[in-house]
């Protein structure tokens, strides 16, 4: 495997700041906004966006997490026996009539976002659901798009995108992993 860094720590910080401003502008503030990070790295990205919005607006924005393991439509593909562990959603408040912004590290086929929408809809009916992704790598299989994108990173299906966050990986970066043939 050959790894090429395409986003460093400073670029990631700028991308998250830009997403934060776009969320504020598109929603005319953050009233009724609820950020929902998709575990695992989306949860840390959502926390950072919430902190940045508070710095910009002087107003706290609620954020929580959702674990979509149970909702994945491709969880049986490995051929192994699969016993899903339901962890569900850890949300600080009701989603009813809220603008829920699903936050993930990478948007790819759209299946993770679809699963996260199902998980959120199981706990309530938001006014609107939007999507924020640090990286959009293309190759959608479902008609889902990100409303807020940190960086478009065109890839082939053979490549992988690795997002590293300091909270888990001791550094912030986005890399493309390529198989050397």
C-alpha cells in the first residue's frame, strides 16, 4: 500500500471552519440545529464543528452521536455470522422539528448516510435532515449528497480514504491509500 496525504492538520481545520460558517449561513443561525456525528470519526468532527460554531456565533449548538451498525444494508456481505450490537443514538435532545445535520468523515456510496437517516427517524421526525462530510470521494450508489463538504477528493473504487483525527489517531489528516501493483 502506498499512502498519499491530501489534507494536513491545518487544511482540516480550515475545512471544518468553512463547514461551520456554511451551516450558520444556510440555516440563518443555529436555532433548532442538532449536529449528529456518525460513529466513529464523525462524532469527533461533529464536536469540532459544534465548538467552532460556538466560537463564531457565541451560541452553543447541540450535538450527539448515532451508531448505524444495526441499520447497515450491507452488514451480511462478509459471509460471516453477524449479530448486530444495537448502540443506537445518543442525542442531547429530541429531534422533533429540529434541523438535524448528519456529520461523517467520508461520504462514499451513500449507504452510511441512509442508515443514519433511518436511525434518526426511529427516534423522531426532524424538520429537515442535512449532511456534512469532511471528504466527498464520489461513487454514490444512492441518490444522497452532502450539503456541506470540506474537500472533494476524487478516487477510484480501488483506493481507500483514511481520515485520521487527533482524538483517536494522534494526528489530523486525510490520506489516500493506493495498492501498488
